[in-house]
C-alpha cells in the first residue's frame, strides 16, 4: 500500500508515520508537508533513511503541487493530517487556517476524485461540535464551532461530507479529542507547561483553569487511524476518544507534582476569547467495530513528561525565533 500522509512533519502524523513503517514493512509512505512553523523534520530523524519513506516539501493549498504529487507517485490512500492547528493563533490571524484547512482539504478531495484514490481519511477534531456542558458529542451532533480554527476544520469536514454524498467518494471522517505525547509543538497546553517548568518559567493558565478536555495518548490515536485504514467503513464518520476527561488545573497540578514543583509556578492569565468550556466525544461506534484506547493516562502522561525532560535537543531550538514573536503577541 502506498499512503500519502499530508502534514507528516507535524506532531500526530510523524508519530503515525513511524508506527506505520514499523508495523508494515511492505507499505510505502509519502510525506507531503509545507514545513510551516509547526512542521519539523527532526520529528522523523530516526526514519529519514528508511527506503519506504519519502518526504516532499509542498503546500496542500497549492492545487498544482497536489496534482503533481498525485501524477508522480501512484498513491493508493490519502490521510489528511495537514492543518493549522492552534486555536490561539487562529484568534490572532485566521488567514492560514482558511487556506490550509479549507482550500487544502478541497484540493485533496478533488485529487481523490480525479485520480480515483481508494481511501481518504480526514483527521479532524471534536472542536467542530463546539462546547458541551453535559453528555458527549455523537458523530451526528451538529457543528457549532467557536474559533476560526474549529470553523476552518468544520468547513473542511463539511466539504468531505459533500464529496461522499455527491460523488460517492471513499472518504472517512474522524473527530478526535485532544492528543498529547512526544513531538507535540510546545505551544499546546501539555508540552508548553512541561517545557516552561523545565526552563524555570511559570505556566500561563487561562481563566479559572476549570475548562475540561478529553485526552488521548497520541499513539492510541495513531492506532485508531491504523484501525480505520484497514477496517473503517467508507462514507462513515467516527469519533475517537479515550473517555479520560481532565480540568486544565488538574493537568497543571499533575505536571507540577511530577516535576516536584508547587502552585506558585502557576500564573493566572486572561482567558482565551470564545474559550470552549468542555469537549467530550462518544466513541461507541469505533469501539463496537473493535478499537479501544489502550494507554493508561497516568502512565502515558508520566512517559510524556520524561520524554520532554530527556529530549531538550528537540524542543529547545523550537522555543526561539518565530516562537518568541508569537509569545510576545499572545501574552502582551
Ligand atoms: P501540528 O500543528 O503539529 O502539525 C501540522 C502539520 O501540518 C505541520 O507539519 C505543518 O507543517 C503541516 N502543514 C500545515 N499547513 C500545511 C499545508 N498548507 N500544506 C502541507 N502541510 C501543511 O498538528 P497536530 O496537532 O499533530 O494535528 C494534526 C491533525 O490532527 C490536524 O488536522 C488537527 O486538526 C487534528 N487534531 C489535532 C488534535 C490535537 O490535540 N493536536 C486533536 C484532534 C484533531
Ligand atoms: O497556555 C495555555 N494555557 C491554557 O490554560 C494554553 C496553550 C492552553 N490553555 C488551556 C486552553 C484549553 O482549555 O488548555 C486547554 C488546552 O489548550 P490547547 O492545548 O491549546 O488545546 P485546545 O484548545 O483544546 O485544542 C486542541 O485540541 C483539539 C488542539 O490544539 C487542536 O488542534 C485540536 O483540534
């Protein structure tokens, strides 16, 4: 099988590529990535010499680029991980989100149609459903996105839906809860807080810290995508969840405790605009098909903390340059 993974130099997709090449020695993976601030070839340093892996620098919002890859590479499956992904950046500057998450998705869907691709998996998020006080989002819950990020992802997902209904294309749409684990860009809650604490800085907790997220270890998400790649029903939508819900303050205290630090390291900062209160997905449909999350949260978060402690070669160079410009804007 020859898989085109878009956004393969990012957090989740690089973990997926590593897992896939290890598990299936006869599969080939093409990684098409624009290398934005979040794309980092260091995420794949250990596999860059693998004969079944090829990196192509390119933008999914550039139709000619996408068509060129499709013409040259004889792709069987596309997994679309590429996106602008950070809610706070979408609040400061939504432009790239519309380009990549909407136009980029559209270009890939056109390629699925034109080049008769066997399967397309859209990697999406629970954030498209908006915030929920009680209960869990189901696959057919209505979209109520509250940030330019989630609105751009929802738009891409709606295009996918329309290409299933109108053109009968072999598409699967996934909505996952929050990921955490190795190689996550240190702008997101968990890697930002771990690396700030290692650097003797404080951690900026938004509002009262009581917002709730459901958390899945990135390798469990990779397992879910692998499962859907082989057993998912075309034309279907699947939620991916772990059932593990945590308030931000709980996550913060857990990281502090693990690093032997106290609450004085928490800096309460202004709340995020339009901050969603809680996300939680009902993943019964995927579990009934035979997948379930395997990693224990307490073990996996400890493992994650250890990974950032042992791999400052990876995150220290990131926390400079453009990153600092962003933080000046974000916490001005
Ligand atoms: P990330 O921000 O770490 O990486 C995104 C990657 O996409 C980068 O390598 C970047 O260079 C690439 N990219 C961006 N624009 C591109 C373009 N126009 N063309 C080609 N490549 C481009 O992302 P992540 O956090 O690993 O998220 C991956 C996917 O999973 C996204 O689609 C995101 O919406 C979805 N998702 C993420 C989470 C989460 O908690 N991180 C949860 C649910 C869903
Ligand atoms: O500095 C911070 N302080 C803070 O309190 C940051 C960066 C976040 N937070 C809070 C905001 C959220 O309630 O922590 C929670 C998690 O924030 P993020 O890590 O930014 O994730 P979230 O907004 O939940 O979105 C994430 O999950 C869904 C990903 O970034 C998305 O790409 C994914 O679709």
